[in-house]
C-alpha cells in the first residue's frame, strides 16, 4: 500500500509521509472545527433541555408541595368533622338515655296513676257502702220516728 511512497533505492518513506501527515492534519482541523461547532450547538441545546427539565422538576415539586398542603388541610378538616360527628353521636346517645329515662318515669307515673285510680275506686265503693249504711240507718230512724208519732 505504501509502496508508491518508497524510494527505489532505500525503500524509505520520508517526505511523502510528511505530506500525508499534513493532509490528515488539515482534514482533521476542518473536521474538528465543524465537529466542535456541532458539539457546541448540541451542548447548548442540551443545556436548554436541562434547564427546561429543571423547570419542570421545580414545577412538579411546587405542585407536589401544594398537593401535600391541600391533603393536609383536607386531613385536618376531616379530623375536625370526625370530632364533630363523634360529639353528635355522643349527644344522640345521651338523648337516647334521657328518652329512656323519661319512658321509665312515664311508666312509673302511669303505674302510680293506676294505683291512685284503684284507690279512688276502692274509696268510692267504701263511700257508697257508707252512704248505703247511712241511708239504711236514716230509714230505720224515720220508721222509728213515724211509729212513735202514730198512736
């Protein structure tokens, strides 16, 4: 391959090699300049993309923070509602106990009223019996009086 660069006598490649190195270096320089420019452009785009991603991450963190705050507020609201409902439940239980006590008192009062009614009926019967006895005795006294008055 490098045979064309060899001298006929010694077979060494001296000058032609220098020319080849110069050609390669000039091609490398122009390629480097083109490649570096492209790399710089790509790097700038990547930096923009990284900045954009960073902004997206910041926005996501902000949204997450707001969401956490909203969830915490909801949690506090729910705890407060739960406490209120517990108090309402306790109030209902207390009212139910109060109603049960009232029912028991009403039953006692009804029983007492029944007893009073029985006592009243018993006393009415006794009074009726006393009234009959008085009427009977009054009748006897009148008969005796009438028998004395009639000679």
